[in-house]
C-alpha cells in the first residue's frame, strides 16, 4: 500500500488578471452596438440586427476561452502537511 500526499487546491485569480479581458469585450460590445445604430438608419435595419448578433456570437467563444485559460493558469495544487 502506497502513501499518497494530500493536495489542497488553491486559486490565485484576482480581478486584475481578467480586467483587461473584460474591458476588451466591453469595447467589442460598444463597437458592435455603434455599428448597429449606424446601420439602423439605412434602408435595411435587419442587417443591423444581424450584424450586432453576429459580432456578439462570434466574440463570445474567444471571451470564454480567455477566461477559462486564465483561470486554469491560476489554479495551484499545494501539498498539505501531514501531522
């Protein structure tokens, strides 16, 4: 029978680690909404709605990938001291 060392899972993620990602995605949202409003005045407002939806749907996987990889990079396994 082998003795295994117990580990403690610790997350060192702070708000500062994801702050830039949040700002970048907010910029994408504001640019898409601005372009949607600009296209809304044209003769085909359906293009505006499709454009905004397309930008948001296509940017969401990149945002999730950035959040998940940042989170995984900040998870640490530390051995517990056995007393």
